[in-house]
C-alpha cells in the first residue's frame, strides 16, 4: 500500500488513518503512541496513551498522575493490533524507556524512530535494528560536522579538569531526563566515588532511574547547608542547563562551566554560552550513526523529522534513497540534545 | 597531538588568566621533550610552516565529499578549519594511535611545497577532529587561543619558579623545542647562556602616581619627562646585529626596515616609537597603528608614516652595560649618544623643568603637544632595573578622554566579584543602532557595582552562559560615562575603533540612552 496512507503528518503530529492514532502528537488527541518521555514528544492531555512502562512512569513524574485519560503499557517486542494496524515497540537507545514504533499494514512496515542513538548507554536498553520499508528518522544532528567522540573520553576530560582545578567546583549542565543520569553513571564507571551534587529539578528523575536498577552512587542536593559549612569547593554539580544562568549557580566558588551536549562539538556554540569545558555527549545519533542506520534498515524511503532535514535528505538523494522532510512542528531543535 | 589539541581547546574557552597559566604549566609538567617545547613554540608564534592556503583546504575536502553537504556544514560552523576538521572522512585510522606533535612538525618541516598537500592529507587521515583542527590552524597560521607570548613566558617562569624577565632576556637566543631551557627550569641543567646577538634587555616600568605619592617625595630627586603616546621599544645594535624589540621582548624589526637602516650605532636604547618627522611633527597613535602588527609594510605606508624613536634611556653604551649607573649619569651619556645618530630617526625625549608639583601639574594638564599623554617622573639616583619597582619611576597621566556610552552586555566577574555582573560591554549610537566600542570592568565603587548588578538582573533580555544582554533602547537603559586613554582604528571591531584602557568614570542614571554619544564623536577623536 501507499505508505502515506498508513502514516502522514497532521498539525497534531504523525497520524495513522486506518489505526486512528497519532505518534508523539504535540497537541491533545484521543489516542497517542509515545516514543519516549522528553517533553516535546510526551505531552499531557491525551485521551489514551500507549507507551512503555518507563515512559508512562516518566510522564506521571513530569505531568502528574492524571497526564492522560487512560494509559496502556506496551511491552517491548509485543505485537499490538489497533483497528487492524499492527504496532510494535523496539528499543531506541535514546533514554530510559525510549522506543521506535513499528507500524504495519498489508505488508508495508514503517518505523518511526522517535529519537535514537547507536552508541552504548549504561542507562537504557540498546537500539534494536528493525528492517522496514519506510524509516522515519530524527535529524537533530543531521549535518556531517556532528560526529560525537567516545563518551568515556569526554568523561575523562571532565575528571582530569577536576584534578587540575581541585579548588573549583565543576558545574555540568545536562538535560534532566536521560543526559543527567547518563553523565552521573559514566562518571561512576570512570571510578569517581565521591558524592555528586544535583539540582532540585533532577531529584525525582534520578530517584526513578535508581528505582529501575541504575545505580547512580551517592547523590546529594546542591543546596547550601549553613551548618555543614559546605562551600562546594572541588565538587561535581549536575543541573539542568537553564539553571546555570540563574541565581542558583552563584553559590558555587569560581565554577568551571561544563555542558554535556552534542552541540558542544562546535567551538562557537560553547563560546557563546560561556562554556569553559564542553563535554560532547549526546543522546541523539550523530551523522555517522544516522546514515549507518538508514542503510541498515534497508528502507527504500526515508522521512526526516525534526532537526536539520536538508542535509540528510541530500545524502539520501546521493545514495539513491527516496527521501523527504516531514516538516513536523512542535519539536525542539535543542530541547533534549 | 591529542594533548596539544586539548590544551588549545581549553585555552580557547578559558577566560581566567590564572586558569590559563595553570593549563600551560600542567602541560609543561606532564609532557616530555620535545612535545612541550613545540607546544610552547606554537603558543609563542615561533613555529612556522610553508603555509597552506585556505584554497588548498577547500580543494582537498571537495575531493572527499559532496559540495552541497560541505556548504551546509560550512554555513553552519562558520570557520573553515573547524568545518574541515569535523567533516574530514575518518578512514578508520584515527583510533589506532596518536601522532605526537613532534612527528607532525618534523614531517611538515621536511616536506617540499609540492608534496605538502599529500603529507597534510596523510596526517589528517590519522587524526581525530580536535587534533585535525589544531594541525590545520598551525599550517594555515591561524592559531589564536587568547594566549599572548608574554603569558606563555609567564607560565614558563611560574613552572620553573623564576622571574619572567629572566625568560625574556634569554628568549631570543633560544630555539624550539627549548630543551635546555626546560632542563634549567626543572633544576636539571645550568641556565642557558645568553646566546643571542643584540639580545633584548627586560625593561624598567613605572607605576601610576597615587594621591599620596607626591607628598612623600622630593621634586629635587626626580627628573620629569613627557610621556609620549606611542609604543615603548628597545633598539639594540651590537656586533653588526640590529634588532627592534617591543616592551615585552617581541622582535618587531621586520616591521620597521626604515628605522633599522638608521641603527648604525653600537649599544641599546630605550625609547618611544612614534611616526612623523621629529622634532616638530609627531603622528597620532592612530597613525602609528598603520605601521603596527603587519608582517609586510607597503613602501607607501613607510614613506607616509616614517618611524622614529624618541629616546628615554641608554642601557648599553658601546660595549659597556650602563644599567648599573644612576639615571643622572645615563642621561648625560644618552645626550652625547643621540647627537651621533640620524636626527630624523632618533631624537631625545626632552627633560621638563619644574619647580614644584603644582607647577608640574599645570604643565601636565596643558601639554605642548597632543601626542603627550602625561608626564613621567624618574628618580635621578636610581639604576635601570627590570620590572616595575614602586618608587623610582612614576607615570602621571593626563586626564583621559570621556564618552557617554550605553551598557549593552554584562558578564559575571571573577574571584570575589564572581557573584556580580561586573564586566561591561558598552556601545555608542551609529545611526539608530548601538555598536559596541569597548569593555570596562573597573572604575566604580562596590555600592555602584551592586546598583549596576541589580539593573542588569532587572533588565536582562537574553542570557548566554555568564553573559547577559540588557535592555538598551533610546528611552530605557543605563548610560555609563567611560574614561579612556586613547583611541585607535580597528578593523576587528564593528565600530571601527578600539579604546585603550577604558573604565567607568560615572554612572549617568540621569541620562536617557538616546542622549549618549554617537560614533562620530569617537571617530572625530581619531584625527
Ligand atoms: Zn528525546
Ligand atoms: Zn526529539
């Protein structure tokens, strides 16, 4: 069948007419299938939500228990039929609970990747390759300049800076869901055992990751305790990037501003944000991962969603793969990079 | 190469001077010879290669990737070296092992011009992006990481626990990778011999006059001279070698062939480099700028802006080191010395006669020449010593220029001011938009700092890390009266001018931004 009849963009999001459901809709709809818990993909107010256990838990943490009229757990790999359309969920390797959603009807299979990465991440299940006819890919880092280095090397630079400047605090900006926990886990894997201080905005999500068996070591709120005389000298502090421009950041002595993000690959980006120690660490695919994945899915057609669509579309053309941008609106360019 | 690239990247993004020093010192400590010496040479601008032109880089990358994808990439990144370093195909070789900086330097030095592209490609194939970036910046001569040669020498001095002028005095006799220098600094070898011909002698500097200073000293003990607004230089000519040095010991001979030609003496002179025809005509600092920071100076510019030195002091007289003599004696020798030189290229900085401080003050505020920026006071019985001792030499500057400018951006301070926005970028009007003309971070009281900080927090428009842009509209914003010492043309600033030593002299809460100065007022001061 014509794949556009199976899935196509609408203002609310990606819509499946025969199944009458949306994937990651940006406006409230009756029935939503959600790939992962980042706020631009997982909005509240839908009538019915189908997502993994973890994603539903994260939505409840972020939006409250009444984030949707009803919710249903999707198990990884299980086939669910909605109005005759076969739907299955497969790990995307992006953040805890993240999936790609495969939609199949009359022998045509479309995979909507949501956000994904290929590099190993100790805080979530690894990406699973799902062969398909049409692959819908994100393109957050869809430019050949984005080539993420090895995560361990980036964490090693952070730890080295901490030994080089033992009297300064190191403030790591990291998005609250996924990136923050990954940074903490990688720092632990690198052998750092001291208490890590976290901004209040991370507390509940960190607790949730721990409850899911991801050990984050000793965490403590980055609040000033006058009796303990802690001045955060030499401390490692993790917080959402937005907090660093805030009053909150002023409590730290002569801080080294670090930011864990794929955008940090570009020096000017780091410079503009006043980042002294860029940590190039992303939960999205880099250019090499994007094109590797497109090739491996065997898809004869690629639809490109949020990010830098034009370069990826161009690459597909050069490879003889049919490609087009979907121009979905409402997803953040920088949101969860 | 990896460690070197890492050092460059950290220096590039670190603004604190102390942190930069620490990064360099650690590098000198951790890296073996010759790697650390080559890194030092790169930072001090002593490494040069038969340069690779940007066009070659473009050609090389176009052979390797789709032109459209390259254009998207370059448009996004904005810097050719960085773009190429990122999009260069991996070839799977980069992960094998790191190439030492010394290997890259040796290979590039040994190569012929025609083989250079091939060799560059083979190096790029084997490096990771940050190292590729460092390599490209090295071979294209565009290494700028916010570290001056002077700061690198300071790091060396701190590393070896010696005075920076000891390093400067030795510097011109040394060559990369400076193994004997490092051995000495680590206490593993003797101090390198002063090997250079016509070496630089570290200069003596003055301290500004403070309010109470003059009451404590006797005018009879001091000589006064005008302070000229040029650049301090040292002209050395010994055993047939002629060199012109900046105040920090940078060899600037190549920029001033006209002056070098006239250095037919034996000795070392300390003076102010100016342009014009002495003694009557002296060009402005902006005229002098035409001759500075250029590798090649067009003949026309040399003719239009002839350089000369207004001599302050004599350090070496023939083959005699006279720095240990008191100023009064050096001055007598200087006066004799200068009479033997070409008067179009060397003249004497005149002594200003005065009876008491009030008299000198009257002279100071109304100097006989616009290029005078104040007076110098020098103790007649003092020897010539390196550095900035307090007492023997004072500078007493003329009151600076002022301009009313509008606060545009503010950045968080350092150290005890780190809780406040204390570094200010200000601008003046050009048409109906504000263009930044400078940055100031002192000149206000703690109480004023708190007021400005509050204004910034209440009027933030955008945040970029530690920097905020603040409301700066014709009828809403903060006007700062900014005092500065001088003004020069600058192609690097959007406004076309660069201020010397700007500082906040008054807060003009009373003044609407619309009434702040216009750029024309500044450009008028240039001529
Ligand atoms: Zn996401
Ligand atoms: Zn996304």
